[in-house]
C-alpha cells in the first residue's frame, strides 16, 4: 500500500529521480520519458472520462486509468537479466490478462460500428474529441516506451497494452460520435 505523507522530498533537485529498486537516474532518461508520457496519457484519459458523464464507458476507463498506474510501476522497475516478467508479489508488472481485457473491450465496442470507409478527423462530439486527444497521448507514450525498450529490457505485455489502448480509444471515440454516424471524415485533397 502506498502512503504519502510528504509530497516534496528535495531528492530530485539534482535532476535525478528514484526508481522502485532504489536506483536513481536522470529525469530526462528514456525510462523517465516513458513513465511521464504514460502519466500524460492517463491525465488525458481522465479529461475524457469527465465528458462521458459516468455513462456506459466511464467505468472501463477508470479501470484503464488504474492499469496505467500499474504500467507506470512496471516501467519504474528495471528488469534484471533473468527477469521473465511473470506476475509476482514482489514486482508489479502488466500481465497478459490486462491486454486480453482490452482486446475483448475493443471487439465489443467495435461490433457497434459500421466499417470505416475513410479515415476520420479527431473530433465530432466533445467526448469523441477528448478520447482522440487521449488516443494521441497514448500513441506518444507508446513511442516513448519503444524508445526505452531499445535501450533497456521492457515487459512485452506493457508494450502490447499501450498499443491496444490507443486502438480502444480510437474505437471508443467513434462510439462517442453516435456509433460513428457523427464521425468527421477526412476528404483527401479537399482544400487544394
């Protein structure tokens, strides 16, 4: 259980931050960029949840916000050479069941929609616009995570989770646009 009694510690004043294992690294390290991008995606998702007004998809999005904290903890725990990323009581890792839940949620939401006949512009309803902003933030988090993965061992389930999440948010934005009927379609070359 996390217990925070003091918000500032002054330990980061030198430009470093602490990880779960007690090690410290630069705040501009690729790992910290990934953790920060996941936090930004989570904040954007919170902004989207407000627009859904506790509707049908608010609860799944709260679940995802919790999963994003799990993801942040996973990224903040460097993997040892022999780490197989298996679930454990000692290290919080994103697991296959979290990815599978997202895949099931994507399939269920997508079943409501007609197939796309064009790319869609981010917008339509306010809820859809916010979901698209969260989707874009999630894609940025994915780019930061893959950059981190190029330098350090990274949980493959964490990478799969962030990839599926952007897909889910795209589908959900279409659902928020009257099941796609209010999507704003891209018209290639319309303003030439």
